[in-house]
C-alpha cells in the first residue's frame, strides 16, 4: 500500500490543509520515454515541480515512467535521474527532502512495449485506486518519444489504457509534428482516430518561457498605452531572434531531416510572432478566442517566396554529417543551420511593417528575444550629452520580450522610458535593479523600465502545470499546426535545393550573415568571400549547360520564383524607359494561371513601378461576365489592380459582355476594342505584351488551326477554344507582332514537352500559334523556368 503510506506521511507533515481536500481524486502521470534526454534534462524535474506545487491541492498522484527497456535496467536508469532532482531555492531543506522522498516512492518504472504491457498498466492503476478507495480524476500520458511511435502508442492507450467515464485524459505530444503540411495532415488524421482534440496537448516549449507567455497579458494589461501605437503608423519593424553558440554535432541525423526553419522558425518564432501581431481577443485567457485570432493573423500573412529568406550553414556541418551518418567524402548538404526570413502582413494594422525572424547555430552569442522597434519622428536640438538619459524623445524606442540568456541572463520585459511605464502584475513580475554596466541594443539599461519574474520557472515546469490545470491556450491545436505548415511549406519546397551560404562559426562570422531588405525580399549585405567556398561543393547532379537563346531569341531561365522576380524587374525597367520616352506605358497582359505569381510580385514588391502612367490592356479574355471566376480580368483585378494605383481610365477590359449578352458578333465588341487600341496606342504598337504558352502550343486565345487571328490585318478577333468556356476574345498574331517587346512566360513540368517541341520546330503558327510570335520591329524574350526547360 505504497500510496497509502505516502499520503499518511504527507498529511502528517501538514501538506494538505484538511482531510476534506483529499476528495478531489487521483491523477496518474505516465511519462513515455522516461529514460531519454528530454526526460532527464527537463521532464522529470517539471513533474517534481508539479508535485511540489500541487501536493496540497487535494489531488493524489502516482508517476509512471515508461520505456522500451526491460524492467531492471529501465528502473535503474530512471531512478538515477530521480535521485538528482532539486527543489526550488525558496523551498525549506527539510520539506524538500521529505517531498523528494515521497516523489520517489510515488514513482515506478514500467516496460511499455506490447498491447499486454498497456493492459497491465491499466490493471495496476485500477487495482491501486480500488485498494486505496480513491476516485480517479484523470490520466496524463506524456509522449517523450519520436513521432513515428505516436500512432502505435495512441492505439494502445485508446484500446486498453483510457481512464473510466467521468475522468479526463490528457495526451501530451512533443514536436516535431510533421515535416511539412502533408506529413502534418497525415499525423493529425491518425491521432484524431484515437483522441479527441480537447485531449491533445502539443508542446511548443517556447510557449512556456515566461517572457513569451507574458506577451498577450502584457498587451492586454497595457491597452491604454498600446492601442494608439501598436500599428504600422508607429512601428518600424519587429525582430524575433533565437541565436545559439552550439552547433548541431550529435544531432545531425535530426538536423538533416529538419534544418533550422523546421526546428525553430516554423514553431517557436512563429508562435511569438502571432502573439505580437494578432488582434487581441476580448479575453486573453479564453483558449478558443486566442486560437481564432491566431488563425486570422495567419490568413493576413503574405505567402513566402524564395527571396523572402537568406540561408547559411556553418562550415563544419558537412564534415559532422559525413562522420555521424557515414556519408561519402564528397557529400554535399543543403540543410540550412542559419536563416533570416522576412514576413509581411496585409492587415490594416500591420501593412508595410517588416517582421524579421532569425535563428542559427554556431553564432556569436546565445540569446533570444522579440523586439518591437518604434518609428521616431522627433528631432532634438540639444547635443546627446545634455539629453535626459531616460526620457529623451530622440532616443530609440523599443518594447523587448527577452526570452533569456544573453547580457541579461534572465527572462525580462523591457520598455523604453521614453514610451511609457508599463502595467505589470506585481505578484509575478518585479522591477529589476538598475545596472549601469549593461547595455541592450547599444543603450544603457537605465534607458528602460526592466521587469523580471519574481520566481524564474523553467518552461517545461510552466507547461506541465498548465497541462495539469487543463489550460489549452499554451498549446498548439491541430488547426493552428496545419495553418503554420501551410504558411511555411511553400518556402521550404522552394529552398530545398538552394545551397546555403557557408560561415565559419562563432565570432569569426563577423558581418558575413548580415542581411538587408531588398526589393521586398532579403539579401546578404556582403558578397560571399571566395575562401569560404568549399572545393567539395558541387553543382546538382542534374545540372546542364543552358544556352542563352531559345528559338533564336534571348532566353532567361531560373527556378520559378527567381524567374518571376527577374521578369517583374525587367517589366518595371521597360515601363520606366517607356514613360521617360513617351510619357506613358501600354502593357497588354495575358490570362490564365501562369501570370498570377507575376501579378502578385508586381503588387507587393515594385513600389517604383510607374502605374500612374501605365495603361493596362488584356491580350485575351474568356467570354464570361467580368465577375465570373473564369474571367481573366477578375484574376488580374484580384492579384494586381486592386493593390496598385492605376488610374481608372487607364484600365481597359475586353468588351465581352455587351447588351446583356456575351461575345455576339453583331455587338462588335472586337471592333470597339480595336478602335480603342488605335486611338490610344501609337501605331497600335504596345510597349510590352506578356504571353503564355499552352500545352498544345496556343498563345493568347489563338489555338491551333484557328480560323481567325493567325494571319491577315492586325485586329482583335473572336476565337473558339477546345476547352470550356469555348468562346474567347483575343488580340490577333499580327497585332501582337507590332509590339515593341514581347515577353513569353513558361512555367512548370507540365510545359516541358511543348517547350522541347518548340525548340525544334520552325515558323508554323497554324500548328503551334506561339511559333508565329515574331515582333516585326521589336524584341522577343523567353522566360522559361528550369522545370519547363529541363523537366
């Protein structure tokens, strides 16, 4: 009757306030992976802290360590860890010794390997409770095991180890929760077959860090100060940083699979970002409200592109991978160990504000923080030495949530004195003593109001306490998880073959990893020194020499995202030249899916584009209402026109919908459009026409063996498509060929066959209309991505 003896001892010590308090029921805590690294470093200590905190709560506890090892060796390993547990500094030594002794007596080891092992554990818990006459309150299963083991363990718990009706079940899951969106969806679907959403607690231990956990309460308690300034008009930028001095040695097996973005940015730093930018719910303590506002914040974020990130890898990493994973001598890894990522939001509050997320291994210091830097419009005529140190409006203004380590070596919240004195809960945060020797971001600590926790708590102790109390707002729900992977997966896919910049590590990195915002993306500030390039770094095995010409015209080729970036820049250059020459720029744009990424790029990154002087025309249009989802104009409007300042009278949709009917010849829509072109465009010669290519060789809405538009006078024509909607309106081939410049954009593996064919055929527009594109006095340039060009 182990539990009974322990309860008597604790009651005798006065740990329980009264016998009545003992009626709340019994909690069984099962730690799977009880002898692993995470359990040794954090989890057992966190469970002991829970016991210390809750021994007077009226609940009784037993702690079950479990692993695959047999009983004797597993027991020995587990109790070696338990003997080293420590009490918090404020705990009296005598009481600490008793509590530790009781905790050890309440803890036992089990081998959990087979279905019978789980059934035996369930019988043991039930027998214990029956013997002691206790009611079961609930069970906690902490999965400190690799994710590939989750499904089998979940099946065993669900089938033979659930608590009885009336008692709760809480299942705690450690990251990684998948490798990308697809794997996360698969894992989530499997777990949903065994557990309800409210039973699952996905741990991101950064949500247990005191400074991170206090972001929402801080915003809530300081609404009066923050409401006027927590927006794009006042915030210059937001930085969320986690720097480490250690490298990945000993963990390269994990790191080769995940890399720094999956390991840190997709979870820890993203969660901190969401706490900073989400709209505040009415109550920050209601988990469901917090979740809904986080999901809304996700929806406001711009899609990440390859240019959104800069990547690095410390030099010794490749050698460590070779040694630990027995890779061949020439093995080249493209796994990033450093990343800086630029994130933007299109919400009214944050539009235009850059959010910079940065993390890396083998850097110059260990520190983590989220820093909100405010704009400063003040100009002070006094010299710096005469200004009031604490309150000068000319000093930088920040709010910093300091996760730990670094110069302060403690969690902290810092607010510039020239902003406001924050409201902080006195029971949990205290104002720190002034220290003249410390500087933060180049400023003395005296320039800030600085608050640190009254009692510093380990993140896992905080989270285990929240699991016990059933507080789900500190954990990642399935919806939250999938929203995060949906946001990050496209970037991860786009950089999967991108070689990262090599850096030596530590203080020797100097300025090598400094980066800056360029054209809406990020770029390293310094060129990569030649001596850092390892001679073993080879080009990808599928590399082929690419000729600078395609069908006797200039060819630009790159990965899709880089290609779109180059095309958008070339279009802007053409626009600027045209406006300088004639005061206006006539741009004819194709429909379909290919140019959507280009439209988005132009809308988000090209603020210098001379839209005020640009006329936007359509190359072709489907014969549907302009509000129809199939309309090329609607797509152009959604992805570009609504985001840029083109004068209303400079936008020229094709008149496919006249007199409440679509593309009827006698309505003369084609003649109207042709007359507009002749009236407004000098010599009916567009400055730039953007075309795509169909898998059958069509371009614009000119299809093989088309009866109209392939030859004859330059005009606008009605054509027939082999796919719905069949009726189309299109510029004719002779009209396209009058343009000063024609750019042809070809993207994706699906276009590889037609691209290969076009590289071999001559001028045969009746078979392949795109082959008839040959500007009479202008220039044709092909923009073809690697997948279309090389397959």
